[in-house]
C-alpha cells in the first residue's frame, strides 16, 4: 500500500513536470493550434519566466509573425498536395508517384520549418533578450534537462522493477 501511494505521488509529480516540459522550448503550438502550429509559439512559452518588457514582447511577436508569414505559402501548398493525395484511390495509376511527391514536400517543409525556428530563436536571443535574460534562459534550460534526466531515470527504474516482478512470478 505504501509503495503504491509513493509511486502514485511520484507519478503525479512527474505528470505535472511533463506539462511544464511541454510548455518549454520543444513544445508544439503556434498561431494555428496543434495541427496548424509551426513550433514558434513553443519557443515563446520558454520566454515566460524572463519578465520581458512590453517592447520585447512586441519584438518577439513581430519576429514570430514574420517567420510564419514566410512559411505560410509552403504550408498551404503541402496541405493542398495532401488533400489531392487523400482524394486519390489506391488503385489509381499515379497513387505511388503522388505519395512520393507528398513525402518529399513534407520533408522539405519540415526542413524549412526547423531552419526557420532556429533563425527565430537566434534572432530573439541575439536582438531581443538582455544578457541577464540570456543567462536566465540557459538556467531554465539546464533545469529542464535535469528534470528530464530524472524522469528518464525514474522510468528506467520502474521498467526494471516491473520486469523483475514479472519474471519473478
């Protein structure tokens, strides 16, 4: 009973931390929500604890919107290509070629999105944040990585205990 209670408390705490982890630099989101998100908003959530001024917030918003505007035509093209592919029948003659073309378009979009996100992050870091905020951000990132490592260690221990319990029965 005591072991179950302890495990439940640890699991609840880990789930609470996982919500914070999703809100960190790697979280998904963006102007269009989960499906239309482009990863930019997730980076903005990492800036929450930095006490940005209104001018800094406006600068960040402008940088993110500019990046989104640049990628929007590519997102729309891939969406149209995906819809056209989904309208095809698997027995149609161009089905495999359309699948390959869509896969390449998706790969190109992913590459462009990652490069754009890196550019946005670098621009915000180098032109908007003060040196104190940069240090704070690095500290937050290190703390997140430490929590993530603790969670992975906990999961590995639980898996080992589960395997030992299962094989011992």
